[in-house]
């Protein structure tokens, strides 16, 4: 069974679309290579940054709770 012939959206060269090809289906393997080398898009912050962000979020939640559920006297 022959693989479908596609045209690369970046370099306009023809390539065979094989199962398990890394990258996008509309890009040839050479043009898909840089995306395969990049990390999975995860934000790599340090432990201190994550802790300070968690503390800020907790403070925001507490402030919203106080604003929403306080009794007006």
C-alpha cells in the first residue's frame, strides 16, 4: 500500500505521509524537525516561583471569599 503524497506547507516539497511521522501532517520531516526538538510547551519555573504563585493565588481566593460572603452591617 502506497503512502499519500503531500506537499509541505513550509518548503513546498513533496513527501510521503507515513504513520508515526513526527510533527505536523502538512510539513515534511525536515521542516517538522525543529518542533520535535522543542520541549512540550511546559513552563519550566523554579520551585520558588511556583510557591510564590501558589501563595498569591491563595491570597486572591481569600480576598474574593471575603468580598463575596461578608455580611453588610
